[in-house]
């Protein structure tokens, strides 16, 4: 599926975490995924993690009382993701379109660019 997104403003990165109870049910997970897409969010990276309870508690405790940038949270889940490179290289292509969605990979990418890089 290809679409063209034209935006005069730079795109913003948003981290979406889907809780285990939703992931455990394929129909609920698909409904959440479709809701993200229907609200015109572009999925630029996707990763499945299996965290222990202690990992989750540590992550949420660290973010409990502070306003933390998306940069810090994204780095926790995607350590190989370069936000600077994304804003310099991928964001302008996604903003100006055309954009393709790959159901197999579950992510969006600029048409003709193939895979955007490591997850």
C-alpha cells in the first residue's frame, strides 16, 4: 500500500508500547495495530520484546515522576536507532512521500527505499 504524506512540519517520533495482555490475543493486537494505522501514524520501527516484571518496573519507575523525551525512551527499546540520522535522512522522505506500508514487516518506509534499517 502506497500513500503520499505531505506535511509542512517535521514529523515527530512517538513510542507506542503495547501491553502483554493485548499481545497475547492476536485479534486484539491486530485491532490495536489497525487503530494506529487508521489514525495516520507511520510505523517506522517495530520490535517485540519479552521483558521480565523487574525490567518493566525499572523502566516505569525511571519515568514515573519526570517528563522524559521520546529520545530516551526510544533509545531504551531501539539501541541501534539513530534519531539524528532518522531526522536527517528518513523523516524528509516520509514527510514528502510517497510512503509504503509493509504488512510483512509492520512498518512504513519511503517508496523505493526498501527497508529503513535495523529494528
